[in-house]
C-alpha cells in the first residue's frame, strides 16, 4: 500500500495531473496573496483582524496558513468576514 506522499508523487508524475495541480495551487495562492496584501495595506495584524471578525487570532492564523498549505478551502462566509474586517467586500466571479 502506498503512503499519501508516494501516491501524490505517482499522480504528479503524470504531466496532465501536474498541470492541473499547479493551476489549482496558483488560484489558492492568488487568493492568499490578495488577502495578505489587503491586510498589509490596512496596517492590521492577525489579532486586529480576529477582533473585527469576532474570533481569535489563532483562527486567522489558521485561515491564512491553510490557504498557504492548500489543505483547506475556507467557506464563503469566512472569506466575507475577513473582507469585512478589512473594510472590503468579497466579490466572487465566474470567468
């Protein structure tokens, strides 16, 4: 039986799988980049965002790190709260 890492490596050896994996990661990282850029521009810490979201700083840290790792996709509600904490609106588009 293959481990998760072995199975992932085997799947990613297929060029089509690799291309799709990279495309999905680019989208995830683009969202994270936008969120971090907006937080920096607002001059807010994770703790300040958490306070505005009515949650705790570790929850914001987990949200940002989950996007960085690609292991979790936050809900639209959570993304909306994050955006609102920055004084912004969440906009989702199908292109």
